């Protein structure tokens, strides 16, 4: 196989990334879930490079081999799963060295895709002996391959980010920051050489005037910069602005300027001194994050706390009917004055002031459109997500017009009846007309009522199966005598999940028929026809025998017992795919489907398909978010006589990741370190920052071997020095024991708290105490020079210490102190339970069904040292290099 230049480049970018422990764990998980002796991740450039292994020599990671000798090359060439049940007999792979050597007797591989869609490698499992691979095995490996691709991309992005950041720091160190001095009274501006270079002037080209300065400022930014300069001079405050420059050759450059006003002897502003530096690279990095938002099919924009646009995605440009150049940096109320005083301003200001998320629908006259809006406050201002729902509102209006028309028809019929008293024939004709009009109106009202009930029920839940299963009871008897609802799963696999019959005594028969139908049905059935063609399929009179002919066994007898006269199979479609099928049946006495019934059924199918796909997308985003967060966390160590338990519960919101983390590891002297922390934010940026902070803390704690306060101080200094632009809370605790304490069966807990909720201590007698200590130091990322302190307490064997994040005790309907009280009560009630049961019990008692915030726990229990490690604590698990003292 010859790899294209684009494929090689995409894979080479991932090969250069550092070894990712999470990728190794995913590979091991693949081997365990599929009960395979070995698993492997391979990246394909001009050669095969092994990225992770399970069941093989770890030294293989990073080794290379020829593409022509690899089964993973065959997998990549096929573009889909490669299933080999007997490798020696499979002509695709029989001649390859791993097969001829006997190492591979059976093989299952799935391609790995890079961010641009190119195949960059493969995730595979294999067995020396032949074996049969099930469809579920292929699906499991496919899902793990998605996670493995994400881990590879995360490692590559981290490497690229660190490279870009290092280059930026070197540029600043080499003199990339310039200085300026503006004499406010003479209006003379002095620049050093660096500023002249940034603004594209030569030493003799700049005349020292503000006009020459504004000549380089982007036209869209000039007024804003003037305003900020004027505010700084008039108030004596600090000047800070970020704006664009347009250089003589036409290129655009971002710069950030900061300055301080200096007063003269009379107390009035005399000079504005400051510095300016190039931030174009930072905006380039921001653009990479913006690409995620740009790919969204929903409109999104963000405002700062002064109501100025800071971000607008492409869909928002389209909906707002303005390019982002006209929006960014501008006041939303000035650009959209008709929103002032309307529902938009009322709701936005409420969200900004209260911190509550708002959801509403409103009409904006200048655009003649209706919008469904969701807005919430974030650390920088307000985030707004909105959809154009004009079509839906028009449909509702049309339905109202139709209802009014029906009422008018009824009034007309009644008037005709009153006027027909003169003649019996005229009266009879009027009566017939009135009855027909009334029936039409009733049918219209019934159809609209059915559509309204279906829409309300389907949108009441985001559980796909629950939403679809309930559909059958709405359609019977309104559209048919009985019904079966089918879910279309991955790979067009079908599963019947709901059924109903108008007659109660027939429901068990329909239920049994639903249970066995798909295992007995022919691929040429009407159900499969609708799935293949993606169009409704009508089975006319005589459906009983027509359907039975495509069945076998008990299902054939059941359909003859049910004896349908006719049937219709409706595909439920959304966003270009079929997500489900509904089969409606009419019995012998009910007649054929009318055109009106078929139209109503089609409208129901459209709404059901969209609701089902929305539920599927919601679940998919939630699973991806949770998987990303969990992939950033690792299993704790389990030193002998210490049992460590961890828990992580994500927030209920979809596609939301956060900054909560836990950790438990050994320092070189054998002391066990426990960490709990929370990086501010609930997005991908927060998760990335969390991973960076967590890695820094682990490295500092292990290498230094220091006490908790020194570790936190080192982390704070590293975050400042490495420009990790975030804030976080954390508790670092260290379990220590010298020889005297070992003889007395006592362990010393030393901890330091950086603005985090206090650890909880559960003693053997059931007493629960908050370890507040004497100090509760400042958050990380605020002041790296602030001294931090250690607290310590002696623990008896049998004691339990619980560290947790604030989502466990704090939420909108419960204050912090009440949450701590509930936590103490829960731990006291669970004091006699095992450590795992205590952790699960605390979560069950304190968390609502749909938690608003992530929650992480790490707990440790000290078991007696004069007895073997108890079975409930599980196996001892420490690094191979751990001191012998942790194994005693």
C-alpha cells in the first residue's frame, strides 16, 4: 500500500506527540472487553509506528516496521473494519509475517481517523488461534477507536500548543515588547524601535503624531481605541486595549497595549507611559478553538460585560444578517436598537445580573424573524445560543387560522340550518352540508390535536427509546387498529421497542409478535423495503397473507391470528437519515387508509424522526463529554494497608466537560499523596487547563518529594512562569509514617488547602470532622509569591479521609454551609460501610437527579497494619519503583 502525502502528513503529526498513558489504557481496555490476548495501536506514515500495546512487550511502543508486513496497513487501505476469523486461510493476510510466524491466528482492526478525515492508523486486537468475531465486538472496537483518535489528537494539540507558547516566550525575551510615551499636553508621541517595527514605520517615517498612530489602526478599531485613551486620561486610570493594525503591505496584525497615566505638578494628566506587543499568535491559537464553534449548525455569539460582541460564529452571521466585522467590538444595543426594552434586553440583563440561564422566544421586527434564545452568564460576560424558529411559529399560526376557519365553517352550517325551515328538501340539504362541514372540522381538529399531543410527548424526554416507544399509543386508534414502532440502530440494525392494539385482549398477541418478528422476517419484507428506499410502503387489502409470506415459524401464525386488512410502513427521518420505522395496521372492519390518514401519519413521522434524532444527538454529546473527562483521569495507587477510592460524576448538561480532577500517587520516599482540585470553567478549555495543571502538580510533587504546601507553592510558580492562564482550587494531602509511628500504628496526615472545600475526617468511632485547620490559602493562579502553610493531624487505623469538589455541597438551591452539614450527616450514617459503599452512598444522598456541576471524590481508609490487606480493599497496586515500605 502506498500512502498519499496528505495521509502521511496527518499521521506524522500524531507520531511526533508524546506517549499518552490514556491511549495505553484504551488499548488495554480493548483487549479486556473483547477477551483478546493482545491489542495494539499503529500509526502509518512511510512506516508503521506502534503507539500503544496490551498483552505485548511495552518496549514495542515507539518501534517501527515496514508497511507491507502489517495487517494494520490492510485495515487502513479498506477504510472500514477488517474482520479476519482464520488468518491462515484468509488470502488478504495469509502471506504476512505476523500470520506466517503464528503470532496472529485471528484479527479484528478498525481504522483511526485524523482531524481532517484521513486514515492515520488502526486500533486492533488479535489472537494466536482462529476465532469468530461478533458484530458487537466490531461496534465496541469502533467506539474505542473514536476515543483513541481523540487521545492522539489531544496529545498532538498539546505538543503544538506548547511549541507555539515556547516560540512566543522566546520572541518576547528577544525584545518583542516595545514602549511608548505620549505627552498628553503637547500631543507628541515617542516610540522605541520595537514599536516602530510593529507599526511598520522606519525611523525617519514616523512624525510623532497621533494621526500617524491612527493611520495604522484598523478602521473598525479606531473609535474604540480613541474612547479607551480618552477614558484613561480623564480618569487617571490604567489604559488597556487590544486592537488590529493594517500594515503598508496590507497585512493585519493584532497588538495589545497597556499604559499608566502620570500626572503633572498640577495633578492633571501629563504623560501616558506604556508598552505594546504583538498578540497575533494568540489570536491564531484562539482561531483553532473558534473552528469548533464555527462548525456548529446553531447560531452562537458572546458578549463582554460592557455588552460588546467578542465572538460570532458563521451561523450567527447568517441569522443576524451582518458580517462579523460589523459586529465584533460593537455594542449590541447600538447595533440592534429595536431590541432595547424588548424581551431580548429584559432576559439578557436578568441572566447577566442573576447568573441564571434564561430560555425564551421573541420576535425581532427589523429582521421579521422569530428566535428561540438560550443565554447564560460566563466568566467574561454573556453567551447566547439561538435558533431561527420562524417556520415553526408560522406553522402554529397556520394551524390557528385553520382552527378559526373550522369554527367559521361550523357557524356557517348552523346559520344554513336556521334558514332552511321553508322547505323540507332545502332543510335536508342544509343538514347534510352542516354534517359534512362539522365532520371535516372535527377531523381537522382531531388531526391537529393528535399532532400537538405527539409533539408534546416526544419533546418531553431526551431518552430516545422512551420517546419512540410511547408513539404507538398516540397512533392507535386515531390512525390504525394496531401499531409497532421500530428503532434503527447503528449499521441499520432494527429493534422493535413499542407496540399497541386498540383492543386490550389483542395486546399480548401483538406484544409476542413484536418480540419475535425481526428474527423471523425476510430481508425482502415491507419493513426492509421502507428502510432501503427511505419512503413509505403501503400494503393494500390482503395484507395478512402478504406479510405472512415474508415470515417464518411462530411469527407467521401470529400475523394470521391478528389478520390485518392493510398496513403502511412509515420511515422516521431526520437530517438525511432514517432513525426509526412505524408500521400501522388496519383490521378487516376498518377499511383502507384514507389520504387524510396517510397525510397525518406522514406529518407524525416527520416530527417523531426529528425528536428521536435530537434525543440521539443529546445522548451522543453527553457520552462524548463524559468520555473525554474520564480519559483525563487515571486510576489511583493502592498501597498496602491503605485503600483509595475515587469517583467522578459529570454534570447533566450535554457535551459539557469541566475542570474537576482527583489524583492519588506515591512520592519517592513511599508517602501517599492525595489530590483534589477544580479548574474554573465548564468547557473544553477548562478540561485542557485541568489536564495541564494536574500534570504539573504530579511532576512537581514526585520530583521534589516536598510537603503539600511546598508542592502547591511550586505549582503556583510553575503556572505563572509557564503562563497557564487559569485559576484553580486544590487540596494536597500526604500520608506519612516514620518508624515510631509505625510501631504505634499511627499515620500522620499533612495537608495544605488552596481555596478548596475542607477535607472530611471520619474516625473509627463514627465522628466526622471538617479539617479546616488554621489556614485556607488563596486560589492557585492569583499570587505565586503568597506563602502557603501545612496542617497536620495524627490518624488512627480505621480512619477515613474524604476529599471532594464543591459540586458535592454547593448548588443554586442549597448554600455552602448547609451542604457541609449534609455531608457530615451522610458520612456519619455510612460510617460502618465499606469505603466504596461510603463513596456511592454520599453521592446518592447529596446529588440531585440532574446535577448542575461536575463532582469528583477521592477517599482513603487506613486499614490495620498488623493484619493482611482486607479483601474489600482489592489488590495492592503501586508502581514497580515504589519503596519496599509501601508493600509491608
